[in-house]
C-alpha cells in the first residue's frame, strides 16, 4: 500500500497517539491521599480531622459519628488547597467512630468516603455500641468510590475520541474502495 492511503493510515495512527498522550492525564481522578486519623487507627484522642487530596477540592462536608450513629460536634470544614481541616469540638470518649466526608474535586466530580477509627483513652473505659439484629450497612471502600464514574459510564471525551477514530477509519475505507481496481470484486 503506497501513496495517499498509506499517508491517511499514518496520519490516523499519529492522531491516535496524540489523543492517547493527552487523554492519559484525564484518566486520573482525584483521590484522598492521606487522613488524620488514618483508616482503622487506634488513637488516644482527636482534636483535628485532616484530609489531604491529590488535587484542590471545594465544598467540603465532614461529619463525625460513633458506632451507634450519634453525631459528635465538630467545627466548620476549612479548605487550604488540597487539604481539608475540621476541629473536633469536644473530647471523644473511648469507642468506635467514623469520619464521613464529601468534597467536590477539581474536575467537578463529587468524592466521598468514610474513615473508621477507634479512640482508646487510658482514663476512660471503652464504650461499646448497642447490639442490633439489623444487618450492617454495606460500605464502599474510599478508593473504589473515588475512581468510579458517577453515572456508571464512560466520560464524554472517550466517546468523542472513539467517534473520531471510527470516522477516520470509515474515510480510509471509502478512499480504498474508490481507488481499488475495477477488475477486483468481493468473493
């Protein structure tokens, strides 16, 4: 294959390579990098909740509750770039707790998650949550939640890129069909 069809396929390959290079950063979604407390940590007390993301975030909501679902007072979340800070207003008694958080990432996608932890104070006995016969609610791990698409489908740019590749392929096929020798026929 020489001439214009070969150049068309070469151009198509180059276009796909360029799209692939620029699409790679778009595949990376914002995620939670670290937190204080860390997931499943055992701490002696907690004065401040700190969440660090890999990119700037907006509109944080951070709640603190115990295993029975009782909410504990906390301050208003503050954002500094990729970090969210929330003061814990009162000392926490010994027991199991969860930090529930939700932010809007730099690309506009909501991110949410939960961070379970335990407070074991040397001065207070460990409190236990009442036993319930109801099944525990299922929880999605933070990393899985952060990486799933909200609508469950592919991002719009992916469909545009696939449509471009399909149109380029159809154009190359049409060029080949028109230039084929008249004596050739499909068998």
